[in-house]
C-alpha cells in the first residue's frame, strides 16, 4: 500500500486497506494526477501484472502504454470534474498480457483527508463472456427470425398449391360425374366433389388468415355454407342455409374437422329433408361456446326421419365420416328427429373428456 494513499485517508488507512484488498472486482485507487496509489489483488490477478509494478505508476504508462485507452481518458476526465458516479462505460481493448477483453468501467471521485486532494476509485467489470453470449444470442435470434420468415413464405406457397390442387381434383370429379350414365355413381361423384370443395374452402380461409394455426370459426362456417349453397341450391329453390356462431377461434386442424362435419350434415339435409317443397326449406348451422365446451348443431325444418325409413344420417360413408371426425374432436354425436325436422348435434364437454381419459 502507498504511504501517500494512507496519508490522505489518515486514521482510516486500515479500513481502506481492508476494503481495497477484499473487493472481488478489479479496483484501482488513483490520485488527481491519475497516478496509481493502490491496486487490488483482483486487479493484479485479472490483468497479470505484478503487485510491485503498480504503486506510483501513472495509469496511462502502465504495461508499456497498453492502458493509454481513449475511452478511459473520457471516463477519468469526467470523474475529475464532478463527484457523480460514472457507471457502465464499455471498453473493448486488446490488453498486452491477457489479450482481447471487454470491460464495463465504473469511476467515482472521493475527497481525501488533506484539503485540495481527491481520489478516484476505478472499478472494472469484465463482461467478455457475457458479451460473447449476447452477440451469439442476437445472431441466433436473427437466424431464427430469418427461418421463420422463410417458413411463412413456404407455408403460404404450400397453401396456395393445396388450394389449386383441390380445385383441380374437384373439377375432375365434376367432369366424371357428368360423363357417367349411372345416377347412383353420379351422385357419389357429386358428393365427393362437395367434400373436396369444403376442404378447399378451409384452405382458402387458412391462406387469408393472419394466423394459420388459429381460425375464426364463425366467418369460416359462413364462407363454407355459402359455398355449399352455391353448389347445391338451384335458382328455382327457396332453400336457405342460416349460420350463427359464437365468436372464438379454434385450431386449424379442428376447424377442418368441424367444416367437414358441417359439409356432410348440410349435404344430407339439402338432399333428403325436403322432398316436399311446399314449405320454406331452411337448414340452420349453430356453433355455441361456453368456456372450454362447445356444441355444433345442424338442423332442418324438413320431414324428419320416418320410422320406416333408413335415414342417410344413420349409415353410409357420410355418417362414418361424421362419427370419426367427432371422435377426433373428443365429442359425441346425438340425433333428434320429429315432425319439426331433424337435428344432429356434435358436443364437446370437458368433464366428459377427462372421464374418458
């Protein structure tokens, strides 16, 4: 320890010595001429400088001028002007003994016991590894952002190609339906055409959605039912499809399943519920949400299901598809039939799901 340093601190030299020697970060005590009065052990260890090489040494001449750093000039000149603490000055330097290092410098002027004298406490906080990690993190984040952008572009292109492919398939099915002689085969091909078009409709909605993972179900069902009405309701028919849906979003995969269920049930209603056109044919699609539970229903005001007639809802490919899709959604299918028409409900109840699990 320097005698000058202790003289300026008077009787407090023992305390000052303890403080400087025990501080964990590198620390220098400078006089107002920027001469090193004392250096902590951690300073000598960090910068690999012998303890005898620092006392009384001008800071800028330390280690053969390796400490003549412009940023250090700025920090110390500011510290000499006022007594405010100067913190966090970034210094990136190639030091003679330890190589490239990055430090945050902290400095503060304190008054000595002798009038007219001042001391500067200069601390060093090494952030070389932290800075390298931050730069690597920033590089990885930039790369991640770039990959996400590429993913969005590829996904958009994929959605576009899927819609085009589905439309081509639907056109082929319609051409085949017009070419066959069998009414039954023609009907099957037309049904397949409508199923493909319903999938194309949800893909279009995915393509136009700002979030492709979540879909606003209300607008999607309205668009889907509008497409079904255009393909199945002739100009001479007065049939209508009415859609009412609570606000909310669902996963895109669930939206596809719900859309296919609606397609099957609406097709069945328009094909079989209204053999007699004397009344106003109406198909109602409802989607209700309560917390995590939901209910999808398709009802009509048609003839219902006569006891002596096998309902299309009861068997066939469409029915199997509805039941399979409902099972995927962890939901149950219920059918109610009466003089006022037929209602098919697909209901998801949370506690039922947990019990089943």
